[in-house]
C-alpha cells in the first residue's frame, strides 16, 4: 500500500502545566529523540488549529474540546481556549532520515508553534507506533533534552506566552 507524501507544513505543540512543566515524548523510530507533539497537515487546506488538535489527541490521548463529557475519558479533556497559536513559524531543513516521507525534492518544512495548557496529572496515552515513553520536566530541562533546535527554542519561550 502506497502512503501519500507528507505535506511539508506542520505544527509543534508545547504541552505544559501552570507550573511550567513540559510534556516530552520519545520517538519510537529514534531512541533518545525527545520532543513535543509534532505533526503535518493531513490536507493542504486543513486549518492549523485542527492539525494541532488532531496531533495532540493522536500522540497523547489528550482531547481538546469544549464538549462536556462524563465519560471515563473526561479526565483527558481540556477546553479549546487552552490551545493558543503563538504566531511563531520555523522554516527548517527536513532531517535526511525522514525525507523519504515527502515528495521527491522536498527538503524544507514550515512549522507553526502552538501551546497547550493542561492540568497537572492529566492522563497521557501514547500512540505506541510513534512514541515509547513520556516525561514531564521543568521547561528549561525539557528544552535541554529536545533533539530539535526549533522545539528547544519554542519551549524556552514558554514563559512569555502564558
């Protein structure tokens, strides 16, 4: 089965608590590569906020929704207004190890940064095909652990966006 090429426009979502602890997740395909939630648009016209909501839910199980729920998954919901577009974009070279996912000749990606405020202790359920472990760290320590310079820089800017 042929998979469609990834769209070279993505989101980076820094998930954090009021205490400025940041959620990092370790990639399945690259042990030791820690990052925030990231993901590409599914369609060229997909709104970035929907990309961010989808990727957060797929990768962490955290649902961004204003729907009121009393279901067992209600503990992993946060209101839509907790997701904020930081109006930051990073244009970067796609790592060679992942270029095969993009159309031939595509070497750059445009990444849009979002922040998501969540309550302390929110349940996290990782997508096992994508991530193996997660941890919460104070924001400076989280930035130090990120393999991606744009991810580290976004985390270091967290205090000015809360």
